[in-house]
């Protein structure tokens, strides 16, 4: 933890706040109450065997108690320690560098007090940057949003230093995207999973960037959006048009300035037109193939129909009487003549015919 010797002495606030939380101190802290608390702790130590006592899970020796109270006599603004002790969420962040999603500090006007902020800023800076780094590495946008939406108990200088560390972490990931773009001609390039950058366009990671103050991170967000657009261009041709479209949507979400938004929108429209033309060409090709296939099927059907008719004609000729060609003469097959009608006299039945 960084800071002046005064800040180093106030590290004992951890012990102090633990004691306050367990009722060893009253709200009114002065030399008299400190002396009473010291005697009380030493008495508890003796009753417990004279080696250590446990306060809020911490083992404290007699030497710890003596040093603590000697240092505490030198600490200024003890009221500030009490303010921290009365806010368990803030105290937990300072002790463990951790917040749960939805953990909010107590509402306290002292969190806007310049004197209090200058006192707590070195402690808060360390906890803030440590926890923010873990959130970015784990892509835990929910907890990072909780951290940012709580009061930033830091001076302007420490706040800028904290944001600079956050930006440095994100720029490391941005360098991975740039590496992806620069090595697009590598044989394995088009397999986006191999480069491990797919998660950098995911909901959680993008949520982390969107949670950062826009005014402070405008340049970073525009840079990220521009490189994301370049990635989308290469993904469009090598991986998947749907994935490329999703990346451009992410780029539009990250872009801040109107100029950057226009560039990404233009590229998105260009990719859409290319995709539309490709789909149109595919549709035309499919129609042509279908027409060709139907034509082939129709021709095959005609051939089959002709072959069937020829087969029927052959069967008919086979059933006709065979012609005698033993004498070598050409005999034409004629159809059998129709039956001849018998001509009779119109003589009524029963009357004998007259002889000529």
C-alpha cells in the first residue's frame, strides 16, 4: 500500500475498526476511552491464557495490542476510522479487496467531504485497482459495475491513476485483436477460436468497457470499435458472415464519436450488400440447377417413353403368323381379308327354291 508515514500508521485502522465493531470502543474516542479499551483488551488476553486473543477471526498478541495503542495515539482524524467501521461494505472492500454484486456503501455525506477523501484515498486506490483488475481478468462485469457505481473515494489524482491502470489492462486485450488483424494471412488465422479473441466481443467483456466513464474512455472505446470493425471484415470472408455481423454490432455499441459510428455503419452496409449479392447469386444458381435438373428428368422420361413404345411394337409383331420364306422369294405380310358375305335369294323360309 502506497502513502506517507501518516498513511502507514493509519493501517492500524483495520485493528481499530475490528475493535470498534466488537464494542471495545465507544463512538466518542479520546485518550480516556483508549486507555480503558487498552486495559480491557489486556485483561481479556490474561483471562485467555496470556498468549493471544481472537478478534473478528484475527489472532492478536500482547505486543500487537501495545504497539497498536501507541500508534493509535499518533493517528489523527480518528472519526474517519469510525466512519469506515460503521460501513461494513466499505470496510470489507478495504480489507479484502472484494465486493459482491449489489453491495452498496451506506449513504453518508462524509463520503463527499474533501478531508475524508484525502485521508481514505490511498487505501481506497489499492482496493479499487486490485478488485477492478480481478473483474477484468474474470470478465465479471456485474461486480465491476457495482464497484464503479459506488462512491469513488479517491482524489482526482488517484482516480486518474486508477483509470490509467484499468485502461492498461484493456489495451493488452486490444493488442490481441490487433495481432489478429495483422496476422490474417497466417494459415490458421481464420479459425477465430485458435487466437482466443472471440470472448473479447462477448457480452460480459463489452459490458466492462461500457461501464467505464465515457468522457475518460472515449478514445479507447473508439479505438476498440475500429479494430473490432477490422476483425469483422476478415471474419466475414473467412469464418462466418453471421459472426461478422455480430462483431460490427458490438463495434457500433462501443463507438462514441459520430465519425467512428459512420465508418462502422458504412462498412456494415457494405458487408450487407456483399452478402445480399452473394445470396442472390446463390439463389440464381440454385434456380438454374433446378431447371437443368428438371430438363434432364424430362428428357430421360421421353427416352423411357419411346423405349416402352418400341417394346410394345416388337411384342405385337412377334404374335403375328410367320411368313414362308423357304423358296427365297420376298413375301409381304398382308392383313387377313375381311370375311366374305354370302349372297342369298330373298326366298322366304319354308318355300323351296325354284330350279332353273
